[in-house]
């Protein structure tokens, strides 16, 4: 489960963590990813596992569009830039939930009989549910890919440079909007991937994103802004803490442990575990 | 400059007094209970947003967890009333005091945090409060508390037949929050807060005790929001954790101030006056179908205003005022 939180958080780690743009619609991106996977399954009978790249591609376009149509202008605000980002993306989240209710109805949906759904695999005597296992695997790959991308490619360097000093990068011929639009696309694609995998074993409904988004913010902040590895570590810690709290407290209180650990960590290390900002 | 400032403040006070008088007369002309209901909510959100604005706008410590104090105000009042028979008036003050003390207690560790880390900490602490109340059997857990009807009386602050007493209380609360803000704006606290917001290091070097300034702002802000919570509980006669302490509520409380103009005297009132009636009207006229069209309109408007007027609706007025000054 920890790696699953990591998978949801990895896209946010890119948008919120690395580009330092607040995205309050992250949970709704996840919701769209889940619906996309659901409809590809119901109408075209494409298994979520196969359609995941399609969903990611669709979300890439969507994320880039959101940046170009909304976030670009929010970042241009001279005053209150932080609040403008929070509330323009919050407004977007409400619109997306409304659209989902309108077109997809508020019904709870789920994907029956997928390749992975409900199957378990036995590893050294421990039974593990297959979808979660695949989620964990994809999560590790996604983090490794993002880490490589940020630290080893020109794009990654351009991205960090753009966050640090948009004026200076313009002088060396980097188009800030192109870099950030690509970054948003990538971030959305990653959360789309998470949505596609989660669609296999989670109910899908318009408000589904809200419950995961908060934990994703906490995961990114726990690991520290500006660190891909931090978000990965944050995801694992969140998962472990949740599992441990569930053993000690009633299940309805399981998130309390996650929140308490976040507070504890930032009181000791005000920039998270591996944060640079 | 100084003279202008004093004149502006006097004018603000006069305008506020006139608006309050007009609002007080409004129920004479508006008999429709549905509209009266919207007016009460508008005044309440204006008061809440004005209180939130003290910490987050003036002092610059963005809190998205103020639902915690709202919930504490509501729950303190109702638990004291239903379990011990304490009159809501005392419960209200107790709730405010508890919220202020908690805000200061939390301030100790919280105010060391900066930026996103601080904002997320405020969200998280409110969420912890929500989960605890949802699991607290004695306090009604997730089912909440239904406030028993004991007949209409000012003593028990309960009115079934008419919404007017609630209206006047909400108006008074709104005026109080506005006046506190007005008064603090020109006090040493007001200047400290703006200094802390703009540049904490510089403020510290000039002898502003940054930490204490933040604590003061947090206490005042939490106290007023908790009074609002107590009012809301009496007004609805029913509370449950999700509706008074949920994350959505923290955002709804901040929204009028942000859209109206964060860190300004008139922003919250202006924002609430436009946003709340609009929310309620869209909800009842196009939201009835349950198909989410009201959400699309509402969310779209938030996006549009926050992008078009990053400094809030008040910037429309100040722009024309600035033109007049140069002429």
C-alpha cells in the first residue's frame, strides 16, 4: 500500500515538489485516470493493464492543457501568487468533480473480471494481492524513471533551472512555458498511471480523488520538496505507518498515524526528510 | 500621507456604519425566509473570512485548517449545552477561549515552519481533529449532535419561528470581526503583522518579536472563528464532524477573503457578499438535479476570479481610487 501512495505521489512530487506549483486538483487527475481506465474497459474491453499507457498519454495531454490554459496565468500573478495557484486549481477541482457527476453520474463503479482483479500470488508463504503487487512494481519503475529523468537528462536540468530563475533560463533560450507544460503533462501522466492501476481494485466515483490527494500532499512534504527520492521514501513511510496504526487503533483512525508522523518529522526537520527547499 | 491614512480610516468606519445600518433594516423589506437564510449565511461567512484574514491575510501565515477552530467552537457550545445544560452564551465564550489556547499551543511548533510545510501542517492538524471527533463516542461520533429544542428564547439562543434573531447575531458578529480588524490595522500589532508578512528577517532585526506577533494573530483569529462555529451550531440545531471540521470548510472560509482581497479590510465582506448568495442560488436553481452543474458554474467562477483579479475584487475599487488620487 505504501508504494501505491508513492505512485499517487510521484506525479505530485514533480508538479508540487519540483516545479513548486501548488496543484489542488491532483486528486481529480487521479479520478479522471480511473474513469478513463474504467470506460476503456467497459466499452472496448481493454484490460486496465493494457490501457494504462493510453490513459497516461491522455492525461499527459490533459495536464499540459491545464498548465497552458490555467496554471500559466496563475503563475503570472504578481501578488498572492501562492493563493492564486491554490484557489485556481481548487476551482478547477470543483469543476472536474461537477463534470464527472454530470457525465459519469455519482454512482460507484468498479471494474469486474480484469486480469489482475482479486487474484493473489504466494511469495514465500505470504499471499499478496496481484493488483497491489503490480502497483508496487510500477511505482518503483515510475520513481526510478523520474529520478533518471530529472537528474540525467537535459530536460530535468532545464526544469530545475526554470524553477530557480525563469528569467535567466530565458536568456539561454529555454522556453519556460514549454518546459513547464511538459512537466505538468508528465506529472499528470504519472498520476494517470496510478489511476489506471487503482481502477482495478478501487471503487470509482467523482469524489474519489479527495481522499487520496491529502495523503499525497503529506507524502511529498514528508519526503521534502524538491526531492524525488524523498517522495519515494515518504510513500514507503506513509504506507508502513498506516499499516502499524491500523494494528493499534480502530481502522477509522488509521490516517491519524500518518498525520502525526508528518507533524513529528517537520517539527524536527522543518524541510522534510530530504528536502532542499 | 499620514493625514490621508487617517482620513481613509475615518471614511472606512463611516461606510461600515452605514452598511451595517442598511443591513439591519433589510429584514423589514425582505420577508422571504429563503432569502433571509442566505443573508444569515453571507454575514456568517463574512465574519469567518474576516477572522481568517487576520492570521492568513495580515500576518501572512496561510492556514487551511481553520475548520478546527470552527468545529471546536461548535462542539464546545453544544457539548456543554446538551451534557451539562450550560447556556450557549457561556459555551460560546468557552469555545472561543479553548480555540484561542489551542491555536497558541499549536503555534509553538507550527510557526517555525515556512511555506508549504506550514500550510500542510494546518490541514493535517484539522484532519486529525476531524478524525478524533468522528471516533469520539461521547461526543456523538460521526453521527454528530442534534440540539434539543427548548423553545424560543434569547437566554438559550434558540429560535424556531423566525430567523431574525440569528440574522442580527450574525450581523453583530460580522461587525465585530470587521471592527477588530479595523482597530488592529492601525495598532502596533497591525504594523508588526504586515512587517512579519513582508519580510520576517527584517522585522526581527528591527525589534518586532515575530513569534509573539504570529501568536497574537492566531489567538484572535481562532477566537472569532470559534464564536462563528458556536453560532452555526445553534443556527442549524445540528452538527456533525464532517460538516463543521472538514477540509472543505477550511477552504470555504478562506475563499471570500481570497476572492475579495486577501489582507485587506473590505476583501472578506465583499467576497462573501458576492460569493455566498451566488453559491446558494446556483445550488438551489441548477443544483437540484444533483448532476453537478452547480459545481461546474461555482468552480469555474472561482477559477475566473482568481485568475483575472489576483489581488481580489477590492482591486477594482482601489484602481479607480488610485486614478482619482492622481488626477
